C-alpha cells in the first residue's frame, strides 16, 4: 500500500513539473532561442499528455484522487482537463511556428502563450482556493498581451473591454473564495468538501452565486459578450487559444466546485438563466453573420450558453464532454478557417415545410422526460435531467425537422446511442470529484424538461425557416436587428468606454467623447473652419 501511494505521489510531482517547465521556458524565450524553446515546449506538452493518460488509467482502476500537500489535486477532472490543455497547446504551438514565421510578433506570442498554458494547468490541478483564484487572475493577465499582439485599434479596444469584464469576474471569484473561507475556516477544497459531505456545513448560497457570476463572465454570456466578437482582430493562434480553451474555464470552475455547490439552487439558477438566454439569442444571431470569424465567435457564445445550461440542469459529466468536444472542434475550426468557408454554406439546406412528425415528436418529447422523472421519483433509477433533455432533443432533431439530411439524421441517431456510453465512461472516471446530481426530482420536473425540449424544437424549426425564406418581408426587421446582434452589447460597451476614459484621463478630468459607442459622428479636424 505504501509503495502504491508513493508511486501515485511521484506521478503527481512529475505532473507538477509540466506547468513549472512552461513558466521557465516562457522566461527563456528570445529571438536567438525561439526554435529550441519551441521544441522543448512541444516535448513538455507530449510528456504532460503521457502523464495525464497514465493518471486517467490509474483513476479508472480505482485509485482515488492524488494530492501533494494542500496545493495540488490530481483527480479525474484534472486529468481530463490537463490532457485537453496540453494537446491544444501542442497543436497551437506547432501551427504558430508556421503562421508567425518571420514575424517579430512570434517572440512575444511564444512567451505569453507558454505562460498562459502554464497558468491554465495550475488552475486545473490545484485544490487550494487561493491558488485557484490567483491562477484565474494570472490567466487573464497573460492573455491580455496576446490580444494586443498587433497594434491595431480594434484589437486593443476589444482587449480593453475583455480586460475590464475579466476584472469583474475576478472580483466575483475573490469574493466567493473569501466568503467560503469565512464560512468554513479553510482554504483547502478537500476540507470544505468533507464538511459539506458530513452535513455540518453552513449555507453556501451567497458563495455559489458569486462563483456562478464569475463563470458567466468568463464564458462571455449575454450581455457581457461584446468583446468576444471584436477580439477577432487578434492573430488566428490567439483566437484559437481563446475560443478553444480560455473561454471554457467558466464551466471548469463550476465543475471543480460542484461537490461544494451541488445543493445550491441559486447558483444553478444563475447558470441556467444566463445559459438559456445566451444559447437562444446567439443561435438566432449566428445565421445572419456574413463573416466566418464572426460566425465562429457567435457559435462559441451559443455553445458556452448550452454548456452552462447543462451545468444548471445538473448534467455535470455531459457538460464536461461538451466542453472537451467544443474545444477540439473550435481549435480545428480556427486553425482551418479557409476550409470552413466551403463547409459552412447554408444554401444547400432543403426547403423546410410543415412536418407531420413535429407534433408526434413534441408529444414524445414531453412524455419521455415525465416518464423518466416519475421512474426516478419512485426509485426505479436516477435520471440526470440534463441528459434526459439532450436525449429528447436528439429525438426531435431526427424525426421533426424535414430539412435535416438523411446522413445527418443517421449521425444524430448514432450519437444518441453513443451518448449514454460516453456519459457512463466519463462518470466512472470523474465520480471521485464530480458527483451525479442527487436532487429528488418529481414528475413535474419532467414536464418542465419536456416543455423546454418542445420549445427548443419549435425554435429550431423557426431558424431553418428564416434561413430559407429570408427574402420574405415578415423576416426583414428581425434579420436587420439580428445582424447587429439586437444591440445587446451597446449599454455595457458605453459603460466600459466611460470607465476606460476615466482611467486613462484621471478622475478629475472630464471624459473625452470621441464618438465611439455614442452614435455621434466625429468631424474631421478643421471642419468648423
């Protein structure tokens, strides 16, 4: 037993060497050592991938979470997230060597890129609340120079917007961390989790709301999303890093804190509300965008909304699978934007017509969740509401949308079969750190889930109708506002611009109005004369 424990601890120590090595290589980056540092970083990424795979195997074999003091926690969530981070880092670094070849920006990019990846690895592996909050802040600070890599006005304005929004998220996280410390008297997540499991814990409603708000701000949910679309001025590797990795960390934060906040209805309600609104609005906005990068940005916004929706419904393992799948897809999408233009055309969609399968599918979409929740109420089995929602929604997509090609229906049907298997495998690995939602659900919960599925089906049918019949006069006002994202970001944009001008000009000067975000056209110099 002692030998096995020592072996596990050695694996944890070796895992810790990966982020520390990335910080060291970040400091060694220079014009003369650029290629050798890049090669060493890629080797370090491959080493980290090997260690994470080994950790996943050990955890699946029944060996519990591995800890080194109060700072490092290597469990199933850490292993899966670490494997994802090092893989994306390896791919992005290889791509950037060709993308930035001969560009002076390659030196600062590599320096801050390695520092950012190292900070993310610290975040996903720590079990200490102070280190969690510190690495959360460090990620944002190391990402900011990457967003300002090119001296373009649009890129710098978007970076400033993200910087200020991120500070609000940092404030919410630090408030939540301090609140937890005051309630439990410890900074260690393991101690807090043990107290909650024992049933002697104080209320965590306020800290859960603070952590949920931090997750919402990190995931750029409406109305805090304005910077996400404007940040496209950054180089493609930076966009891939942001959309495939950094923006997902809001979901990871809640997954890490699930053992503490699992019983908090307020925290889940915050995630559910923001996620549902963002997914619905972004899904409508994305179909009117003419730029492929803007479409990808709104796609990220919608997918983050869906992920937070799953977390709010208690489908934690499903949310992690969604996080991993979205990261891999979005990294591929940004690093191959030239080929995506062809595959993203919507002109080949079939004409949507009234489908006789919509009504039966809607009836089934309500009956299945009600039956599942009723069975769970009587103790026959324990359904996961989020998983039931996604399964019912997949059924609706297969049978109720006539514009969906036969091949796509086959793909969705195959995913319906594979989804429970992937969910079970993920839960087997994550069970020591991410519990299954154990809230007693009744039949009325199934009715609510069924209505949500039916509403989503009708919403999807309306979207396909708008795509094909956008020339109708009835859709023109809606499409015109949708192209401008319904001006949802304008109030926050104006507020951020005022704060930025106040910070740059000083508190005793009147903010300079240059016409941005105010609808006032700037006159050229000398126009008065």
